[in-house]
C-alpha cells in the first residue's frame, strides 16, 4: 500500500527502514525522504512507527515524543 505518494514509498519499504533502525519520524524522513514534500502522509508514518513500537514492546507515546524532538 502506498503511504507517501510524493516519494513513491509503500508500507513495505517503510517497514524495512524501521526494522533496519530508523526508529523515529526524523530518522525515517532522513533515510527514505518520506513526508518531506506535502506532508499529508505524516499521520500514516506515525501509525507505522507506533505499530512497530507496539510490536517491539516500546511505548508508542515514547516514540511519538522522540519524533517530536
Ligand atoms: S504524500 Fe508524503 S510528502 Fe506528500
């Protein structure tokens, strides 16, 4: 499923980057370029990060805090 139309990134590509260590929104932006144009995909990116965090036992709230800076 396409997540970021601007950068032609799908959920599989983003999940791979997250699994490879891009554990915050900023890191995922840096690694993939996701959400660096119009930004309309940002909430979906946060959902992917939260889902990964939940799967690894990391608190989603903690992840969101780190994404905010
Ligand atoms: S859809 Fe991701 S930056 Fe536009």
